[in-house]
C-alpha cells in the first residue's frame, strides 16, 4: 500500500468513527419525548439517558488516549469501536430506561477510547505539510456531527423508531473494526503508567455530584441520600486533586492550573457547555411536548443554532491569528448568553417559531466564535510537548460542563414545572433557561479576564513555564 493510499484510508476510517461517536452527543435529544412515553421514563431517567453517555465519555477521555499510547492505538481503536457497537445493540434492545442508561454509559466508554485516538492516529499518518489541513477537516467533521445530531435523531425517530438511532451504529461498527485492523498502521505513544487511582476517584466523585443534582428534587435537597451523594462526591473529587498533585503519571496534571490562562479558559469552556447542553435538552422537548411538532421538525428548528458554527468557526480561526483570542471567545460567550436570555424571554406555550430564529442564530454565532479561539488559548498556555494532554483535559472539562448543565437545568425545570400541561412545561423551562444564560454570561467574564498568551512569544513563554514546572 502506498503512503498516499494509507493516508486516505486512515482519514476515511478515523472520520467515520469520529462522526459516529460525536453524533451520539446530541442525537438522543430529539428522541427524549418519545423515549419518555415508550419506556414510561421520569425526568430523572431522561437526564441519565443523556448524562450516562457524556459522564463516562468525559471521565475516561484522557484514559482512552493513554491506553492507545501504551497498548497500541490501532488495537485500542478497534476495541473502542467494538465496545461502542456492542453497547449500541444493548441500547436498541433495551426493555427499560434503566437498561438503556447502562448501555449509554457503555457507549460513553467506547467513545472515550475512540475519540482521542482518531486524532492521534490521523496526525501520525499525515505528512507534516498537510497535517493542518487534515486536522482542520477532522474538527469540521466532529462539528457537523454535533450540529446534525438533533436533526438525524428526529428524522430516524419519525421515519422508524427511537431504537434505530442505535441500530444505525451497528453496520458502521461491524464495517470499521476489521477495516481498522487491516488498513491502519499500529503506532504507540510515550510509555507511561496508567493513572487508575485517578480514574477511580474522579469517576466516583463526578457520579456522586451528578446523582445528587438529578435526584435532589425528588428526594429533597436536605435528605440523607442527597447530602450523602454530594458529600461523597466532593470528597472523592478532593481526593482526586490530592492524588493528582503527587501521582507519578497523573491523568490531569494539576500544574496546568497554575497557569491563569489555562484555568480561566477551561472555566469558560465548562460554563459554556453547561448552558448549551442543558438548554438544548429542554428546547428539543419544548417543540415536541408543548407545540406538538414531530421529532424531525423539532430537530430542524434547532438547526439555526447548531449549524451556525460550521460557517462562523473558520472566520473565528482566521481572526484569532490577528485579534486576541480571548476577545473573540468573550464576545462569543456573550452572544451565547444573550441568545439564551432572549430564548427564555420569548418562550411561551403559543410562541411563534419566528420569535426564536434570531436568538438561535445569535447563540449559534456565539458558539462558532468559541471553538477555535478556545483551542488556540488552551494550546498557547502550555509547552508544545504538553499540548496533547492539555487538549484532552479541555475536552473532558467541557463534556463535564454538559453533564452538569443537563443535570442542573433539569433539576430547576422539575422544581418549577413539569410535563402536565404546556404551561407547566414553560413554567419550568423559562427559569432553567435564564440560569443557563447567566452561567454562560459568567463564562464570558472569565474569558475576558484571560491574560494574553500569543504564539509568537512561545520561546519566552515556554522558558517561563518550564521554570515554573520545576519550581
């Protein structure tokens, strides 16, 4: 096989896998009302249908990359696709929402292995002169998958049934596993120890916090179950931080957070995904449950929001080389916050769709101004050999933001409203959307507070960072 042929095969295989895994971030969103009816699921159950995937995905993302470095990226990529495919079968056959949510967690495990390896495998296969183009296409494919998630989910649910959201993954997975083993070149990364104690501590900690957020309304915020869940959750997170400070091979080096730019950029990222994922979780249900649109029509109505980044992100990337990335990022988050607040303001049971178009576009433009400058800021805040780990940390943190957003805004929704009538749904959704807007607004403040770190000053910056790391 020629080098060019191998590169094309590598790009095709990793792109298909990336699209499949990224699509499952939001593909379930438009199926939530149908799943609620078919499986007699509660709001708590539906929160876990989304969060079971994103929580395991976020927590294990850094571990997936480390497994590939140690045991072989091609091998672990194939194993990850196989896990994702098997979990999709389990989700499609799930007789209850509890089984569905367990299957979604297993999907998250497979996705956490596959996602980071698509990038490292592709990067190793592409000549340095064309690497930027290939990685740009990689990012665009992931963005398209996320943008099309609600639409694809709505089309599949309307044309077939919600189970086919997961059945669609099966032929893709069956095709990819042998193809990956035959066509991809095996590569390894730096040999290092797996941080299994870190994985265990952060997994238990995050699960406890999300459990408390999801069940707080039903059980009572002062109940022993909820207080215990929060107490154990925060205790395990504190133990995770303490362990990472002294671990020989930490999954999340705490020294990164000594850098103010890295810390504030990740805070802004977490708050952005908190507001975005939590709001989309409620809005896709609003169009179906309150206004009676079909799943496909509901997904199409969200499209001005989720599709806008495809057109805006390239311009944001070009601007970030000439304008301070923090300004672009701050403006993007401010637009997202304004869009969410506007949506909350116009949301009523009988609101015309035309009243949502402008705020959806504003929120979408804001999202498009977020992604490329964020990557620029995160990578500019660490030394070049630390970029892979820093990027993985940022991806994990923003996924956790989505987990907390869905859990927290669903909890606010349950506190003030419910599914009884269109008005009770709006009574719960509006305060949740306002909270999402405020949280993203705080993210904008954090973004504007990021100190400037420009690429042309990297040598001096790297010397200072190296000195700080050895201090």
